C-alpha cells in the first residue's frame, strides 16, 4: 500500500515505508508534564534556526555522544549558557537539544543518563558563575530546568536513553531592557581574550560579538529597546490569538451520548483502544476504572509491568488475552468481565512487532477481535462507545493504531460510536493527518484541548456519587478535583467549588431563617434558591451591572491583578452581593473568599495570601497557555491601602512565577463599608449599595411576600435593612405580641432585650445567660426554642471582638421601638416594670464573661443624657425621662434598685444619689 506523510506546519515528511527515519515534532515548549517520547533515529521536523517570530522557539542540536565523561557536565553547561544568553539578548524563545546529531540533520540518537539531578545542580551553579550578579535571578527565571525526554526503540520498548533539553523564555516583563553579558566561559582554555562576551542568535548558531567589528557590536547593544518592544508586541499578539476551549463541554456531551450524566449515559458499555502510556499519566486515567469497560485493546507491550494495565491489577473482573486467545474464549467468556487484549506483544512471552511489520504479523488476529466486538453493535447504535486514547504520539504512517481505527470504522460504518482523546493538539494533528493521508478519513469526534488531568476529573464529575463526594474546580472548559491536601494548604482562603453544597442535606428552612434574621449569608442560600420550585434569591440592581459591565470591562486591563469596590452601608447586603457574584461566576472563574484570619493584615500575611492565590490560579494548569482567573472576595481587610498592598503582592508573585497574560489573572472583589451611600456615586470600578430600594427591588420583595408562607414574619428582618415599610414592622410586632403575659419568663426576657436595644443600641445578653434565665439545659433545647414565638423578633450573633461569645439581640432598632410602644399601649407593661426586673435579677450580673461591657451598658441607659437640637440639656437620661412621663413617681424605685450594682466611690453612684434626692424633694 502506498502511503504518504501529512503536511503539518510546512514540514517536509518522508514516508515511513520509503525510509527508515520518520519525522517528529519536538517536545512542547516550556512543558514538563507532556507525556512525550521520541523514537530512536527519527528526525525532528524543524531545523536549527535563528529568531523566527520570537515566540516560536529556535532550536540548536548537540550530539553529546562522544564527549568524555569527565568533560560532559562542563560541555553541557557551557553550551546551555552560550545558547541561553544568545536567546535572551535576541529576546527569542529557544530550545537546545542534547542527543541530536547534525548529519542527518536533527536525527535523534539520545544519550545515557545516570543521575538527572546532577544536570540541574550544575546548570544552576553555571548560571551563578557566568551571569553578572544582578542578572542571576532573571536568568534563572528565563532558563528552565533540564528536561529528559525518553527515547524508545522502533518497537516502542525503552532504549534506556534520553534527549536532554533546556528551554529558554526571555519574557519582556522579566528581561526588561537588560543586556546579558557572559563572563569566564572559556576559563579552562589556555587563551582567554575577553572577560565578558555578548552572544546573539545568528541564523542557526549562537554568535559572539566580542572581537567583531565595533559597528556590529554597537548595533546590537546600543538600542536594546527595539528588540524589547518587538518581544512585547509578539507576546501580546500570541496571547490575543489563544482561544477559549469548549472541549470540556464537548467531552461531557460525547462520552454520555448527550445526557451529560454517566449515571444516565446512552452507552451501555465502553471499549478503549490505547497505545503506549507514560508512568506519570496513570494517576490521571483513573476515570477508566469507573467506566463499564467491556474491553481494552492495549498496544503497549510493557503495559502489564508499568503501563495502563497496572491500574487494573486489583480488579478480579479483568481477563487478559492475546488476540488469538480472545477469539477462542469469546464464546464462553463472562460478559461482566473486562477483556484486556494485548495487541502487540507483552503476553505469553510474545515480542512486540515493529510498526512496519505489525500488519503482517498481528493485524489479522486483531481484525478478528474488532469484528467480534463490533457484532454487538449491529442494530444497536448506542450499544457501546469506542474510545481511542492517544497516550503517546502517533507519527508513523504504519502505526497499528491507525489500522485499528480503520477496522472499527469499517465495522461500525459511522464515527458516532468512536471518540478520539488526546492531551495535545500536536499529537492529534499528526493522528488526524495520518488518517487522512492513509485512509482518507476525516475525524469528526475528538477531544484534544484538555490535559488528561482535566479529562479524568471532568468524566469523574459526571458520576453523581463523585459529584457529591469530591470537590471540583473549573479548569478551562473542564473540571479538576480539588485535592484535600491542596485545599488545606490554602488556609487563608475559603474556596468555592463548582459543585459547592452538593451531597449534603441541611435543614433548608433553618438556613433561610438564619439569613433573613440577620446572619451572614452562606453558599447554601444561593444553592437552595436555584433548586426546582424555589423562590429566586433577592438581587440588588447592581448585581447585573457587576456581572455584565464591571467584570467584562475590568478584564480588558493589561495587568496581572485588578480590583473593583462594592461600597455599602452596614447591613445593606454588600457582602451578600459580593458572594452572589462569586456564586454566579463559579464555573467561569476560580472563586475564593479571604478568611478573617487575615484581619491582622500584616505584610507577611499579605505575602502568604498572594502565594496561596497564585497556587489556586495555577493548580493543575501549570502547562497551559491560558487559565481561568481567580475571583478573590475581600470582606476582611478594611484598610484601602492594605488592599493596594495585596494587589501589589499578587502581581509580584505572578511575576516571580513567570505568570503572564494579556488580561488580569486575579480580580479582587473588594467590599468596603461606608457610613452613607447617598453621597457616593458608582464609578467604572465601584458600585454603591445603600438601604434605599429601587422600584424593581421593591417588586422583588412583593413577589417574595406572596411566595413564602408566613412571609411577613419570616422576611421582616431582611426587609428592615432596606427601610421597606414601617407599617409592615408594626403589623408583625403587634401580631407577635398578641396574648403577651409579663408573668411568663420568655415574655420577660423578650421585654428586657427590647429595653436594652431601645436605650443602648450596642446592648445584648449572653446566650448562656438567656438559657439560664429560661431554665434551659442541654437536653431542653436552644434559647431560640425557649423564647417561643418571640424568637422571630430576636437573633443570635457572635461578638466581633470575641468570636467564642454569642449573644441575643433584637433584629432591628425599629422593632425595639414599636415593641415598647405596643407593650405599654396594649398590655400595660411599662418601662419602669421592665427596668426594675432588669435591675433586680441577680443572674444578669453574676457572669464574669462580658460583665464589664454589660455594666457599661446599664450605666449608659441610666445616666447618659441627650442633647437636643434646640440646645436644651436634659439632666436625666432618656430612659428615666420616659419612665417619669409614662409612670410618674416610679423613677425613684428604679434609681434605688440601680444603686446596689455600683461601688460607693464611683461617679455614677453619686449621680444616682443626687437624682434620688432630687426626686424626693
């Protein structure tokens, strides 16, 4: 059969049939996780070059095969330093390869390597030795660690050799306008003419300008700004050309037959066809363990020792066959088992065949296997899906995987039951073009823009059990599992996952009640609001503006970290709005909230936060050109200057890690409290949230009132934040206090809490004190239960300065005001009665916890006077004045009851004595 190599990116190919050599692409630039291996004697499809477009790397080849062992390391470091300096001065990306010869040009031989770490150590030392002190760190960022690419024999077995490669990436942000001189490079030679040498890339070599005509030297050193500007423009052009992937969504659709759920997949069974794997790939292929695999056609002869088959070693349901054995056993084998067919040796001592001999030696028996497997699909188009896993590059026109694809297509007749998955567009391009040239097949169903980590975790997320038990982060258009150890290491961040809240079942009503009574919103509130039949969550008008205008606009900025502000009055929903934005965007950004452990906001803390934000940004995406930005919510660093400092720390961390992009990598959603939003206008990077509602927002509340059972009572705390309706507040208070009996302890406690709030806004009672007053024990229930119907007008909250303390408080000052009026008017409970109960109940004064603060509140209620606008200065506090007005003569008893809680030498006691005498006179 006549075959031809496809034309890929202008490279000239010779057929594997007509030549013993075949063409391959170099290892992807600046990648270290690509499972890429070279075939011995194959030839690179690129030549040694000078700068091309500054982004596409230039290449240099070194045989490194005849170098004496004692000179080997110096030869390696000298060549790398020379090449790296030339690339850095020319501002071009580049890769130098060791184990590749010039004749035939670019032929891969490989070299033996005993200890890889010695190369890394030697290179680091060489950088420190040959670059000037001020440029060492820059050079270490530009010069990547050595990469060791395994070389295989023609039959895909290890040759026990490697090609050693070093990438150089002189980004404009790192190199700026520096000139990189190299010193002492020839110190072992007898003649050393120059202390410092200046290298540039000149066509296919690294050329020294030292000793060259002065004009040429000055041309390349005098105006370094020109190559710097060209590099910057090249980077921007490259970044703007990077497209967003939709392959995660395509994978969900294709692997399930359109249901996007593996539990309801239209495919009953799966067949996997795989070539040689790399040991580092196995962890990211564990999704195969979850598929209903009827068979695996394995073309890796070493799979049972350290390949894909080792993943299934513990599975008793896997039966191993050669193609001939499978044909014999197919009639009697257990249909529930997975048939593992070794298609190119690796079983019963069978040797693998070279690519050009496989068709003759093994092709016929594998064709029989494919025929038997395909019989079950006749008349059942959704019976099974065949997945071709391209674990290593297919670059030979006679590769058996190509013929196997043709076999399946011949039997199945259509491609809708075949899916090709690769982790590299380069691998897929070779595969696609080889199929086109050999069989005139156009591949229609493929995934190649996701890493195998993304493929693995995206498929796992389609199983409902995994979706509930694991936490997933968005990654491009797919998903990756957020490992527990990783999440624990991000101890200053609270990460929001795409499947947040799934798999747990808390009390929905209780969570909603807590929020509407004034507790901080939780992710559960948003989760419940999206469930079928649920009432949509209340949205401020600014929500749509942030989602549709501010964030898209801010992403156009050309810096690593940006932020916008949500300016909000206290208790007006600024924090809720910010969290709502994160919830909405949790699949498009990596969303996280800054924990309150950063409250100290020291520089060390901010540096740690920046490192953790960068960790979250690059998690499972280190080798990708584009990544999803981090959306970081801050509600704890209150100082604006500290937010600017955090922004600077994040940008420094991105620079140190060589993270560059044309658009922001981190967006800070910064919540800032202000006293009033009336005088604050929104800007391009800020929105202002006050307690005045728009007509649209009022309509939302009206809809909610019609939706919830007992809505007025249930939603009152939330509405009070926005001055919704005084009539509503009065109505709820009146209904709640219906049948009020001051002889009952819950009623007494409610009245005391109302009095405290009305005359000292900061006053409250400890939860433990309330429980003791109500004679509650651990088995009796919580204080909320003991307060009975009054609980709807109260709320539990933590003390900001002492998070371990919890107190009970009235939900809003207007509730306290209306409650006192209603108690007096409808139930004849006066302020004097309530105050006397407060002053004569020893329990309230016995607890050491919070006693000082409580006594200060009592003093304030009794003593603090009020200056009126007309300049009149009342001698007595508002509480005492109101008692005099409401029940004349009872104020003396109140003041006498107050005396016993203050020591004789205090000013307040003297004040009380003076006013008691005044009353008596």
